[in-house]
């Protein structure tokens, strides 16, 4: 899945650091599922507080793949969107450098309106979540954002449903269907750690407190969430449940003082592993996209 903040490009660094004997892998903030879908374990529990994501994954898991692709292409054709999975950029009188936003803008707005009408009428069927997937593909930076009225309100992006995305989705669906997994939709503070055992493993990839992202808007992730999460990790550690936390200590001149103080107070209890920060779906409008960011993986094993 193309998903903002996804760890796909960091997987070669992260996965070798995980334990080799995982029974249940808990992807506590699963987002685009890039980690849980690739980890070696007996079972995966995907959790996210966004029900739209969870229901979309249920759709991918339960619906026949041919129907999924039929509906994707039906939606693309119905709203006159580009599809470089079938045609090249010149077919749409566009260039790769400038993207397809200008061509897709009108059709995207019509799709967004149709989707929001379904939301208003609570038409939450399988087709609704395939529409959501298509909107994410064509939306700015592959993000998800709903306003206070529950309407999807992102503008059109530069890219479309291309061959690489087609292949990635196919592999993603196959893996979801083959994998022993389940989905939950709870706030991490309500997650029951009593169900976990010492051979289980919790991967934690929360919204980053010091970054400017969609999930930090409209009263999203704040300092209270950060402190509650660190307390949650301490509770896991006290119960001998292994965990790994993805986060950034410093980014674009900012420091996560809460995280730094937490690590300082715990001395050598937890391990800090520096990672080479790089994301494939970075915001293409960020002026200083090459600014150094101190990405880390923090473990208790």
C-alpha cells in the first residue's frame, strides 16, 4: 500500500532487527500494513484507530481479486481518470515530471463528491471501500483526510493507478488472504496487553509528534498521546513482552524532548538503533525534503 509514513523503504533495515521466534505479531498502528504484511511470524494482528483502513483491508481479504480489479477499472473509467497501467503519459498529453494532476482534477472532484455522497448516506459496502482505495491512489500524496463532517477533502495528486501499483496491490491482496491474521480498530490505550505472551511481539509505529502530517491535524497526535504511548511501552516491558518502537528523535530542527527524556530516565533498559531515513512517498511539495531526520528503532530486547 502507498501510505504516508509507510515503512516500505525501511524494511531492509527494520526486519532483520526483529526477533526470529515471533508467535503473534501485533502491528499496533498498522497504517498501510507494510511491516505486518512482510514479517515472519505465526499470526498477525493488525490494529488501527481509523475504521476506514480496517474495513478496506477486510474488503481486500474477503472479496474476490477479479472483482476488486473490475471495480477499480470501472471507477477509473466512470470518472474519466488517467490509468498509466494501460496507457503512457503521452496518451494523456502529460509528462512524468509534471504528473497527471491537471488531467485528473475534474474527474477526481467528481469521484470525491460521489464517495462523500455515499458516506452521507452511510452506504458502507464493499464497493464503498474500493472507491476509497481509488481515491487514495489519486489523492495528494496518497493521503487520507476527512473533515469534521466526515467528508474526504484532499485535492488531486500527481500520480495514478500505474503498473507498479497494480502489481503491489495484487501481491498485497494475495498476502492478506494467505496470512493468518485478524483486524482490530481500537485506541492503543484500550488495547488489551493481557492477551499477549512472551513469545509475542508488538511493533509500534505511531504518528510522529514533531512532524507535520495529516494525522497531527484537527487535534490529532499530541504530547498527551506521546506520554501515554511511552507508558504503554513500559507496561509491555514489565510484562516481558517484546516491542520495537519506530520514531524520530530530531527532524528539521525540532527535537522530541518527551521521547529523549524518557530514554534518558531509563538508562540502558532500552536499545536505540539509528536508521537511514528514506521514504518513497515523501511529500513532493516539501521544500527541504532532504533535511536530515534522526530516525530510530527503539527495542527492549
